[in-house]
DNA sequence: AATAAATTTTAGACTAATCTAAAAATAAGT
DNA sequence: ACTTATTTTTAGATTAGTCTAAAATTTATT
C-alpha cells in the first residue's frame, strides 16, 4: 500500500520527470512538496526500499515503472475529479485544484472506473491536460506551445502548461479561454513577446512567459 | 482544524449517542474505532482540550454542541456521497460504505453545497438514513421499526437501522428493498419473530433481530 | 462491606512524517 | 587544483496516533 504522502511524492517526481530528461534533485522535490531537503532524503530511501523509485545517494532520483504506474493512477484520478467538479458541479477551472488534490487519494479502482464512465471517458481535463486511461496510457495529441507558432498562423487554444491561480485568472481577464481562436500577428525578436488576435476581436500583447504556457492546436 | 482521525472519533461518539441517553464508555468507542481502550483515552483527552467533547476520567464521554456540529458535517458528507455513488454512479447500496468512509473527510464547504444541489437536495441516503442540512438539522420523518408494527398493518419499507454487508445482502435475498410493501401477518409472542407478506407475494418468516432493523412508514 | 472482576487510565515505547543543526559530498570559481 | 559555495545526507528531536503491560478506579458478587 502507498500512503497519502508517498503518493504525493511520486506524483511530484513524475511531474518533474516530464520537464527534464535527467535525474530529479532532492531540492526540486523539496520545493514542490513544501518540505525540507532532509525530509525528502528520508522519503526517497523509503520509496527506494519499496522499489517505487531508483535512488542513489547524492545522485538524484528517478521513478521505476512501478512508481510511474502509481503516479499515473493518482494523476488519472486528479484529472477525472477535476472534470467532474467543472462539468457536473459547475466549478470554475481555477477553483478545482485544491479539492482534486484531496480527491485524488480516494482508494477504489471501481470508483475511478465508474466515474470515468459517468463523465463519458474524457480525454482531457478542464485545463487541457491529458487523462491517462486505466492502464496508464496518455491519449495522443499534437498540441504545441503558443510560443512556437509562426506569425499569421491561426490556432485554437486547447490547454495550459501551468496551473497557478494567478496565471489562470490572468488568462480569464484577457479572454484566453479553452477553445478560443488565436491568430499570431507579430513576434518581437529580442524578447519573443507577441501580439495576438483573440477570437477575431482585439489585438493583445502577451509575454513569452505567457505564450510558453498556452497549448494550441493548428488547424 | 479537526484531523481525519478526530473526525472519525466524533462520528462514532455521535452514533453511540443516538443509541443511548447515558454517557458513552471508552470501551464502546474502542470497539467501533477498531482501536484499544488506551488509545481512546488519549484521544478523548485531546478532543476534550479542543472542547469537542466533555469528558471526565472514568465517567465516559459526551459530545459538546461544537463536537456534534463537526460530527453532523461528517455524517452529512458521508450520506450525500452515498447518494452520489448509488444514484449517479450506479453502485449497489451495499457497496458504498467503504468509499463514503473516505469521501466524508474531503474538506470543502463549497463542494458539499454544490454536491447537495447536484443531487437535488436529497433528504435521505440510499439506506433511508436522514441527511442533515448544512446547519446540521435532520429532516423530520416519522418512521417506525418494523418490530413495533401491529398485525395486519400494511406499511412501506423506508430504511434500515443497520448497515453491515451481511444484513443488507440478507435483505436483498429475501426481497426486502426500499419502497416495498410489507404487511405483518402474525407475531409470535415468545420471541417476537413475525410472519410478513412482501409486496403482496409470499409469506416470509423474520426474526425480531431483523425486524428491529427495518424502518417503515405507515400509510 | 470486602473481595473479585471488569473497565479505564497511566507509563513507556513504536511508526510515519516532519523539523533543525551539523557533517559530508558534489559543484563552481578563481 | 584548491578553496568556496551549494546541495545533500546524517543525527537527533518532535508530533499524531497507536500499542502493551501495569496501575488505578469503578462495578459486581458473594
């Protein structure tokens, strides 16, 4: 059995793994778990004993396939519950993270299966993140970062790569919601900031920091 | 803040309080929490410090109004989630207890409110137990135990007073489901066992132990 | 009312998850 | 390559919840 806490560590190590090829550092984990490096070291040894991570002192950590399977189950639950909260209970997509953070640890295979079915087997959560199926397989999708789109290319916004409340609220204020049409007008060479047209309406100026975190589909 | 564990103790003390007027004993709590008496003593002191129970050494325990409020919130969540699992996800009523036992500790007032609304503000859970409203008030209902019904009286089954899987499965086997018509044919004087007709069909013999745990409405 | 039985509490110990402070190892900067 | 800085690990302590075994209290029985 994996505890609530162990699941959180695995989830976070998984998240960090998707952002880098190399080993995950103790400090990186400590930052995301909101704990101290010393606590992380202890937990890594424990997870290593349970064969959920491979870990060598001072050399960082990686998920084993077993550990990844656990992480993906937690992520699956998190994202399915987010769909439920938004689609069925009418929450906004920037309100659901903390609640899903709790619900993701509810332990019942049967529940997850039925919830998935009840929601119509969604492929993506309200933030556009892919939902692994019950075998841990992510749906295929060819989304790009808005920052990689060429000028005069028209795209549809399909997701975000960052989930902080402040970022999501910023998007809402500007009118950048899932599904909107975006057309890149101009890219500034020196800082990669861009001017975009949203839904054929007005021109907006957005920084590269923002553009990097917006996922779009070319059509 | 009340922890997962504290909430379980409060819920159990509440349950015991509804079954007796007097103080609740340490042993009674230990049995239901699946812990030892020594552990209960520790927890009672802790809950007492937090003003959630009134407790005097060796004299048993009672909920304070604060403690009762917490217990009722947990029970409200438990029963709402049970409705969700049965009505929306299609679980049987004898499968939902363990899952609801986990879901009842999810912490979000907003979530409970929206769930309640999504379910159409149900007054009773799938076992016929009343669901407290957001202020902790139980819906009024005048159900009686089947064991208190006179011969030749026709009633409708509205709930059960016991939730063990074996009991619920026994009921299912006999055909005693929520909503069925029951008519008491005969009561045996010496052991209070009774013969009943279910849905106008066949005569069944049931013990007083079973009859005591079936809630019915006279019409 | 005195003693036996049952219940409850205390004392001391254990596990999981965390912390701080100090030591060890690795990485970086001249 | 040597010293400094950063990162990571160890050592020892803390908190919540639990346990066992022994002591204290209450309840029951003769």
